[in-house]
């Protein structure tokens, strides 16, 4: 018996058709054929590449989140330092005849105003206000929880700022 083989060019790939004795047509695609040792290689490759892409994307998203949290901590610290720096001791302002006189801060009011600003902005209890001889330093500590890669640990970011009370004439 002779089998007839013909090519069907209607598809993007050539499909070989075999006519059997009963007249039924069997279609065989070159892509449908599996060779021993090749099964699963494409899916393993796709799984590895997809995992790598998700990991890189997660590092980019969470790295950007950490940078944004650090920027926000610096902004909050600047605002708290300004608020603390505005708490001037009134006795240093009363004598304008001596322009060289240094403005002093009211330490209790400065501490209270700075800490209120830090707490209102959501800084952790590790945040602080330090009164220096002529300056006020604010330290804001924020926590960042990773969004895309939950197995990464929570990160604490710190922002620092310094303000000085100066006399403007």
C-alpha cells in the first residue's frame, strides 16, 4: 500500500497530512512533536526568567520606596527643626539696641514644639529634638515596610535637619 503525502500551505507552518487506509487525515505539526529530553525546558526557562523579573521589579519598587521614605523623613525633620527654632526666649528679643545679642531659645517650648511636629507627622518614638548652643537639631525616624517583596525586613530610615534662630533687622 502506498501512502500519499501532501503539504497544506494554508497555515503559517507546513502541516504534513497523511492519508490512512480509511481515508482519515492525520495532521502532524513540527512544533507538536516532542523529542526525548526536551519536555519542560521552555517552562523551566520561563519560570526562572519570570522569577528574576519579579525580583528585579520588587527591588526597584522597594528601593524607590526607601528613597521616598528617606526624603519624607528629611522633610519632616526640617519642619520640626523650624518649629522648634521659632520658640524664642522673649527676654532676648526685648533689647533691640544691641544688635549683636544672640537670640536664645526657650528650651522647654522648643522641645515641646519640635516633638509635637515629629509625632504629628508619624515619626517613631526614636525621633528626637536636640538643643545645641545656637541651633536646634531634629531627627525623624520612619519605618518602611516593603510592598512587593514581603520577605525583606522592615527598614528604618532617618532624616536630620538643623535650624538656627537669627535676628533679622
